[in-house]
C-alpha cells in the first residue's frame, strides 16, 4: 500500500509540475547573445554567397541565341503577302547540347492587363457548348464570330458572323500564331512541340467541344494554345515553342518563319530564341545576383554587430 501511495503522490507531483510549466509559458527560451547573432549572420551570409556563386556559374554555362525578326526586311515585307513566309540565316558559334529550347519572345505586349486576363470563359474552354448570353460578361468584348474577324472554322467550314466565338475572349483572339522550322544544309531539324504546356493544363482544363471542327476557330487542345493562355506577368516575356533533342553544332542554320503575328499595332518586337537549360531552367542571372546581395548584407550585419560589441566592451573597460 505504501508503495502504491508513493507512486500516486509522485505522479500527482509530476502532473502538477507540468501544469505549472504550461501556465508559466515556455520552459526554455533562447536568449540571443552578440556572439550567437554574429555567427548567425556570418553563417547565413556565407551560405547565400556560395549558393549565389554556384547559380551565377551555372547560368554562365547556358548557351543562348536571340534574333529579332519583325524588323528584318524580308520578314517585314512578308506580312504584306498571302503566305507570310520568310527565311533568316543564323550562325551558331557554340555547341548547343540537347535539350535545346525554342522560344518566341514578345516585347511591349501587356498580357497582365486586368481586362485582358478576365476575358475568357473557363467553362467554354472545358468543352461546354454555351450560349452568347452565358459568355457575354466573361468574354467581353470578343463574343461573336464578327468580333473575331474570322470567317472559317478550324476545319475550314464557314462561320456566321452572329455565331458564338469559340473560344471567346481577348486572350484567345490574340493567340500568337507564328510558326518556325529549323534546317542546316537543307536538312530539316525536328522540333518537338509536345509536352510544352503545364501538366494541369494537359489534364482536362482544355477540351474541344462537340463538333468542334465546325464550330471552333482554333484547336483548344493544341499545346501552343495552352501555353499562350497562361498570361505573362511582364510586358517582355518568352513562351516555349518546342524542344530540339539533337545537338546543334557550330555553323550556319536557316530559320523558316510563318510570319503571321502583327506587332506594329502596339509598337512591339518579336524574336526567335534558342537556349540550353540546366536544373534551374534557362538563362537568368537575377536569382544568383539576389543570393549574392543578401549574402553581402548578412556579412555586413555580422561585421557591424561584432564592431559594436567590441566598442561596447572597450567603453566598459575605460570606465
């Protein structure tokens, strides 16, 4: 009995102690010292500097070729013809190892405008056949075929001006429709135009409706359309067109362009881009520079804390 009573008393004491600790708050609270704060800034700064240097080094190894073509004479003149085709010759000075990303680059095109972003119907893009009244608020001002300025469906069938625009909205209407081909010495180089869209877009977000070749003016399941429907956050942006999965050796290449997308109306520029990538993506110095800046700031803070601590101790000794 005594042993049982002793255990009960001990258990009550432990529970009471835990309750008191919980009432008081934290049982242990670290108190920063000048040494621990200095070391924290120092270690953090060194880590950021190392990561930043690695990112800058990896970015510097990325090969990139950019050529603006809307201002070239043959491409500028091609937009006044029926086929809108032009050819440009480029010279690569380095070896581009696969995968080589093919981008198109637009400048001064504001896809982040509030009215532009809102002008689409998500239900229509999922394949639902909606009425004009159901899309008016979402897709204004591109609601009917007349607003699109088109006369034929993607299957080549005539569309009536009063028919519903499918897909509707400003984003769809402004779809980038230049196409590219790359060749070397007359031999075409295959550009893989699949798996360029987000997985979430490929898995059911876009679906052609019933009889879509008769009613739609473009294929919403086309991955180029999906990429375009992801608005860019800045007026100057790149979007993925495809991948070249073969090595590009130094030499002369011919780029064949269907020059359909006009940029003069908004004083824009368009360019063709070839770029290699690493595990962090394409060429981008911003992230590495940001790490270096934060690292230097941390080291300066560590130095200031240490100098302040030394001066404080010196003043105490003199007093």
